[in-house]
C-alpha cells in the first residue's frame, strides 16, 4: 500500500479564507444581516419543504428561481445563473474563463476570494494597487490591463474590506480598457447608491454577482447568482456540476423574492446605523474611510489594533481583525449590527480608546 498522494504543488502555500468563530454576545465580524428572515418566509419555506419530492433530483435549470430573479432585475431568465453562494458563482466563472495560461486582474486590497479562487483554478493573478484612499487610479488600471491582457477583471463594489463603491465612470472605463470579461462583485450592492446592473446587456462583456447572504438574511442557505450576457450564462452552465443547486435552496430563494419591501426596509435601517457608527468613529482617535456597504473599516491611532481587537473581545464584542492583511496594517472592520449591538460596540471602543 502506497503513501497518500500529496496535494498539487501549487496549493502548498495556500491558506483558506476563514473568520474566527468564538462565543460572544456581539458578533460583528462577518458582514451578515443582523436580522433574521421574516417569519412569514420561514413559514412558507417550511410548508414548501414538505412538498419537495426528496427521492428525485432537483429541477436542473432552477427555472422558477431564475425567472424570479430575472423579474427582479428586469432581464431574461437566460441572463441569470444561480449557484451555492456567490463564491461558487465566482468559481464557475473562473472555471469557464480562467485556468492555466489565463489571467485574472484585480485591484488590492479587495475581496480575498477573488485571488484565492483564481489560484485554485490555476488562473494567474495580476494585481494593481489602489490609491491610499482605496480608490482605483484609472491610468494605472489601463496600464495593468494593457500590459497583462487578462481574460477576467474583477471589481468589487462596494469593495470588501474597504467599503467604497466604484463609480459608473470607473466601471465604464475598466469595461473600455479590459480585453476580456469584467466581473463586478456586488455582494453588498443593495447598500450602495447605484448598481452596475444598469450596464448589463448581451453585447457587453460584464457580469454582476449578487448574494442572498446579506440583505436577504439567508447566509445559512448559501445562495448567490449573477446577471450577465446570455452567452456567458450558457458557458457557466457547461461547467457547473449536474443538479448543483438543491431543491430547498431554489425554493428558499424564490420565496424570498416575495419579501422585497421587508428587505429594502432593513437596508434603510442598516444604512442609517452605518451613518451613526461613522459619526461616532469620526470623534475617536481612529482613521476611517467612507463606506457604501454594511461595514466600516477603521484604524486605531492611539493603540495597537491587535490590542484593541483583544480588548473588544474581552468585552464580548467580535470584529474582524485585518491588521495583518496587505495594505491594511493596523486596521479593523466592523459589521453594522442592530442598534443595540452597534451601541455596545461603540461604547466598548470608546472606553478602550479614551
């Protein structure tokens, strides 16, 4: 009997993407919705699950879900692709358009899974640097795209972990300069003032990725989707595994679309609370940046970030420690929670810093 076969050589130095899971009273580290789904959605889902023929495979085309999402965004069902969380959408894109001998471009700091999944799929990563205020320098972006000719260019808007949205001008400029497909990751898009969904068309090499995890309060369901040109969706269907989207997930996503007003009301509450947190941070010894998402990035100035993170944890408040991430030295990131959770965070941080 031989020894276990080692993993691929190019995976040897990779690290998984994980958030600490510890028992705390206030959990503000993973950008989830602070509110559970509407009770009526839970009741409708429970009733619908009882009618699923579990001895049969799920409907492969996810017809009802895609039709519902198409209606939500004013596109055709053939322009919608759904998968197990937006990360699987990204993986499917990279399987179809990336791979050995191909490149994916992105602008750091940005969502870590863009480069992580690219590398897992054998796609080379070329990265540009954002400005000190985390905006994209368009001249630098044009040079990067001209020099490397990537098949895929990622934009995250609002950008995680910095919170800034990309303007229409920036996205259109990148579209003009990119030689391949432009992927706008809008996991936090509902919190922003505009969406690149306005630019989607069959003759535009642009896809917009969304998730149910945040504003739809369905992080546990792991459901995401993209809207883009029908030929791109057809290519993704070629590489997706058969029956990859289970019947319960399809049902949950379709039922959630009945509760758009409730979702929009929660977005309004979160945005208002984001403003309150930002206003309080402005009066503390921290550096912070504008955010269009449901989180804020900040850098303590009077105390070491690791120490601040630990002292918050001692007070049963968990935020994301980004202090060791490239270009984010000394930074922490806080998710907008309920008003009560936000007050607890702000009181704890104020006590620690002042």
